[in-house]
């Protein structure tokens, strides 16, 4: 099993992160930004890799083959990955991050409704469950959004998704919970499966964590 480490590595001799090993398995040049994986899923994988503890990080290697080939131009992918990350982090993150994540959840919900109203309707239970875990953060986020007149016209970009993912992963990694590593692993596993479903490549032996996308 590969021994994963934090950060970027020039060659395999100096170690490797999650996505660098994915590039190797995919037959690409050694890189933490390979073309075999959607950029936002790769971003999530790098952040989970770096925020996991040294003792738990090697377990992530089990997921490396699963990200290979999960890519495409479907705009919904980056929205669903950001939504998954923000919803799973919201209940456990610190108050400051909860507020940012609640804004992220509502931003993803709005964008999904624009891109695919049916998708937005199907992910609503996931969104509602997350927001119900942090009602104060939801109230703050709705008040903040209501005070920003340009919010409804703001475009959802890869930078938006990256920001949401970063806050979510750091929020889980630094949360006062018994096993943040397990939650980080679950987040990446769930996001991988969400991408499989969206891309129509779901394997029958995997649980569908976002059944509304099936």
C-alpha cells in the first residue's frame, strides 16, 4: 500500500500524496493535478490528504483507484462536490466556519436549482439535514445573504467550489470530535460516489450515498 504524505513531491522517491499516486496509476506524468480526475474532486482529495493525521492517512490509499476516470465537463460536478463537503462539515465545524459553510450550502443549492431543478429538489433532504444541525448558522447565513444585493447574480466558479471545500475540510480536520480522520475519509468516499452517480459510472457494489442522483 502506498505511504502517503502531505504536500507536493517532485518525484516518487521523496514520497507522494493521494493525487500523485493517482497520476501514477493512471499512467500519467507524476503530478498532483492529473487529467484523470475532475479538478474539484482532485482538490478535495489533496485537502483531505493534507488534513488527515499521519497515522490515518495511509487508509486513504484504498480510494486512489476510485478517482481515476472520474472527470468531465458537467458543471454540476463541482457544485455537488462543494455541497457534499459543506453539508458534511457544517454540523461539526467551529462557529465561524459554520457560518461560512451555511452560506456555501445555500450558494450550492441556488446554483443547483439553476443548473438542474430536478437535482436541486433531490438534494434538498441532504441540505435540510445539514442546516438543521446548525440552525444559528443558517439564520446568520440567510441574514447575510439578504444584505448582499448582488448575491443572486454571483456566478459559481471553480474558485467558489475550492473555497467551500477548503473551509469544509479544514473545519472537519480541526473539529472537536472523536475521530476527524474517519469523517474526512467518509467525505472523500461519499464525494467519489456522488461523482460516479452523476457521470453514470456507479458500480453496483458501492452504496449510493446521494440516492437522489441515481
